[in-house]
C-alpha cells in the first residue's frame, strides 16, 4: 500500500480519538501531517484541549491548529454524549505542548501546497474548516486526493429523524463540500454500525497497558449511553474513516450524488444520497465486522510502543 499523507480535522470526541489512535498505530501506511480542530461535539477550546491532552499523554507532540469556533451560519450545537469536557472518562495530566499560532485553514493550505504528494483530508466533525479552506484557497482542490469524512445518513439520523450530527451542526459547510467536485468518501451512520464495540471488548482493556487504560476509561464512559438503552454494542463512528483508508477492501459502497438540506426544522442537515455511476462521491454502506478486533490489536501495539513518561 502506498503511504498516504493525511490531515485530521476533528472535534474530539471519544470516537475521534479512537480514529487517531488507529492511525498512530499505522505509521507505515499513514503519514499524519497534522491536526486541525473544529467546534462540534463541544466548544473549540474544549475539543482542542482534549486533543492536546491525548497526544501529550501518548508522548506524541504534533502540529495542531485551531479552526472555527462556530459553524458558517448560526451557533455551536454541542453534544451530551461525550460528557462535560467533550472527552470524559479519563483524568489527563497537563498537556506538554501547545497549538500552532496559525489558523486551521492557513495550516491546511500550507501543508497541502508544500506536500509533494496529494493529501487526504479526514473529516470527523462538522465540515466548517474544510469548507472555509476550499472557499478561501480553491487552488488546494487539485492537490487533495480525497476527503474521507464521517457524516450523514442514507436513511435514519441520530439528531433529527434523518439528520446526522456532523452535517446537522454545519449544513452550509457540508453543502460546500458536496458541491466541491473533490473526490469524497462518505462514512454515514449506516456503515458505522458495522464498526461497533461491545462491553466485553471494552472491559478487556482494563489495566491491560498504558494506552489500553486510557482507552478503557474513555470507552467505558462512551458506552454509558448504550448501557442505559440496553444496547448490545455501540458504533465508534469516526474510526470508520481510518479503517476505510487502511482496509478499503473490507468495505462496500456505491458511487452516488449528495445533496444536503441546509435548513428546515425537521430536515436541516439531512443528506439525500442517490446512486449515480459517474460521480466522484462514494458512500460506504457496510464494513467487515471483524475490523474492530483489529483495532483492539492496534491498541495493544501502542501499549508496546508508547513509552510511559
Ligand atoms: O454523529 C456522529 C458524530 O458526532 C461523530 O463524529 C462523533 O464524534 C459525534 O460528535
Ligand atoms: Ca467527531
């Protein structure tokens, strides 16, 4: 597999962190150029702090640039599912490094224009930063290999009847991305169901190692919703993006059109996804359910690799 250059745009978020851990365990295949944060699951300062906390805990300082603290229109739509901090479940020591002094859009533009190879953007929150990037610097478009993002739903939503959170939180940004003509890979709610974790798998991480301990604390909290609703497992949504980049053959999907409904009390953020053969957009529908076990092995690999400070 050719090594891919990737930029993460995220709002951590328990599942954002799982995707990042998975990528960190696969440095041979993925070259992480950096991270940008966006207001989504929680406020911008909180999600940025969460990312700094995790990467500091791992002893992996990295390039992080803060992005938008509001969607393109309207105010932030924070979520309860990730707790008060946006990443409840583990007590982190103080971060050991700081964010860059430039904005997410400037950082992404620099990285994309400097890179010899095309860059893949991985969207795991509202698409605000990415939409601003391509509006401000349209020249980056031809240097973007594809945008792989978690968002949208083919049918049932998780915030409104047919709307998924990341798209609902900034539907205007999603519309800009949908109309960008950049190759897109959509990981909607449907495919994320195949990337689910159960309580037994989470419990096996307890006291199993330095990284496992952190993952246990985080996922044990994240699982609270599933426990409360007597679910047998819960999707780790954003992890889907990285699993797709690593194992595209483990996924099925189809070429499609994508329309985003920008407003409307009951339909805001709804994604209308229809098959369209000549499209540069792909929607994923299913994944091999065995991928989760592979991810848990990745955490063990990180346990061996990460030196406790
Ligand atoms: O709807 C799922 C998305 O919203 C994921 O990106 C998750 O992190 C949550 O914030
Ligand atoms: Ca997210």
